[in-house]
C-alpha cells in the first residue's frame, strides 16, 4: 500500500531534524569537553587539537565519509586488524551503515566547530564571578552549572545552530551510510529528481526542506545578533591554565582523546594509509601513481582548480562590495537588515539549487556550476570580510566621507586595506568549499565534465577503493594547503 504524500513528507522531515539534533548533540558533548581542556589546561598535543578546528572547513565531506569507510567499513582497517588479531571470520564492527553511523560521522566531523567557538570564549571569560561563587561555598560542578555555562551559552548556542544547519543539509554522508528508513529531505530530493523522476514529489520535498530551513536560518540570525551583544560585554581577560593533574580529569581526558583519536583522526589517517597501500603491499607508490595516471584525472584536477579559483574570486568580490555597502550604512537597524540578507542563501541547499538550475536549463555547464557555487559561498565570505570592516571606527568612516567624496577612492584607501586579511581568508575558504563540493556537480550532471571530488566518488563507486583514497588525498591536500596558506596570510 502506497504511503500518503503528507505522511511521507512528515516522516522524512522528522527524521531529517532528528538526525541533525542527534549529530549536533554529539558535536556539543565532544566539542565542549575538548574546549574545556584546551582553554583551561596545558597538555601535550594541545596545539594539534586546536588545529583540528579548520578540518570541517578545508576537508570535504566526501573525504570524511571515505575515511570512515576505509577505517570502519566491513573490509576497513579496523575490522581487518580485529579479524587478524582474534582470528574472526566476520567483521565485528558493523555500525557504519546505519543511523548510528550517520550521526557519529557527522557529530565528530563537526565537533571542531563547537570546540573552536567555545574555546575562544572560555579562554577569555573573567574569573571574578566564579571565584565569588567558590567563596560562598559552591564546588566546581556548581560553579560550572550556575556561572560558567551562562557565560559560555552564546558561543555554545551559536556554534550548535551552525552545526545543526550543516547536518540538516547533509547529503553525501546520508547518501552513503543511510539504509531503509534512514533518509533525509536532501537525499530524497536528489533521488526523486534523478532516480524516480517524480517532479511533483521533488517539488514537495524541496518546498518543505526550504521552508524549514528558512525558519532555522532566521532563528540562527537571531541567535547571532544576541550572541554578538553578549560577547561584547564581558570577555576581556585571559584565563590561567595549569596541567591536568586530578585523577578524575585524567580519566575523562583519556576517554575524550581516545574518542577523538578513534572517530576523527583515525579515519583521516586511514585515507593516507590506503592511498599508499594496495591489496598486495602495505606501502607502495603504485596506488598513487595509478590514480595520477588514470584516465580523466588531469582533466578533473584542472577543472577543479579553475572552477575553485573562479568561485573564490567572484564570491570574495561580491562579498566585499556588499560588506562595504553594509558597513557604510549610518544606522544600526539598516546594518541589521543588511546582515540578515546574506544568510538567506543558507536556507537553500546545494541539491535543490542544482535541480532548479537543471530544470531551467536542460544542459548545465561549468559557468552555471560556478554561478551556483558563488551563490552559496559568497555569504560565507561576507561573514569574514564584514568582521574585518566592523573594526573600522565610525569616526574614521565619517571623516572619510567628509574629506573624500569619491566612493571608489574610499574603497581603495580605507576599506580594501582594512579587510585584506579577511579577504585572503575568505578566498581560501571559498576555494576549499568549491574544490570539495560533490553535491552540485553530481546533481547537475554536466556532460563531459568532471571534478576531482566527482572523480574520487566514481572511483569509490567502482570499488577502486585504494585509488579513491589516493585521489581523495590529493583533493584534501589541495584544499588544506590553500586554506592554511590563506589563514597564515590572515594572521600576519
């Protein structure tokens, strides 16, 4: 018996929100715990742990999924090792292709976002209120629940809302790991448009997904506004840190670092391991050489770099011009409205956007792909560029208007130098987002067109797993190097 349309939409929508909430809960627990140790304690590997905050930005989702398959898959590194040690006939680790696999992958992939935001907040909050509570007889746990949590709440809520949106729009992880009943609106939109060719069902799914996303993005914008006001009130001091000495702290630190090592670092390391190994050899360059010499690799690499450069350039250009316009407004109410507008593209998923484009234009091309990526990426660039421009005092802007009537001159002499570091960081971020994007190229299905992410996806789909890891390693290195270089230039 066919399930009614409304019942289908309700069931899929509920699962989409539920899996995003569960994934966010994992990211929250791990992220806040990691933020405590990085902000309050000194330990070996602290800088390495903090550097993981860039992974969700510069490592594509496809590579994380590939890493989990290579490490936790039925024939993955962990199962192979366990079967060898304990002489088992069947793989003991089987959680990956299930609801648990989806939320664990997404939760640990995004926990650095929570860790980074909460760490920055926790390392600067003043200690007077906490010390006063201790003098009144409160123990450490009571101080944390009554004082510290309230001080951290803006950073926690804002970062968790961002993680929730990322998980809500999750596509590649759910597509690869989802089983019957474990499907989201994003995946169902893709399947309805590309597999079943059900136009009515596709439109219904897309409308429901976009409507819910608009509500979530509006709520996120509200939280961002309140978060910014709260942060400006009290975060002015630097926290004193000491080593991890208490037995209870050592116990929880051991559990936390083990989980991060197992569910975050190990999958990434497994990609490297498989890229330099094969069925017959534990270490060989043949796999990497086969991937580099494979038919279509050089074309996919060139296309990826050119599209990513174009996306980064136009995203930063639009974001910079809009940020200058928003910053030059006189009233705060105008600024608030102008800052909400860039968040609107966050309510449209890449899959829905790709399907709309292919519905309007029968055959997509590279120009349309870049246009779609710019539409999705420029708001992310705007956030970084506007953060740089917001540091310019109002008196300086008023003086520039008074002594220089030409807006182009003001842009060249004041706005551009002030936001140069933010522009460089935004360009690297947009480059990495474009290069690692698998959803749009997959949905648009451009004839005779390939990117490195699609190339990696197709290798994995044809069970050339080691070569897929090699190609994915190259893609990840390109994204990570560009992102790290942009951040290095930003910090100078």
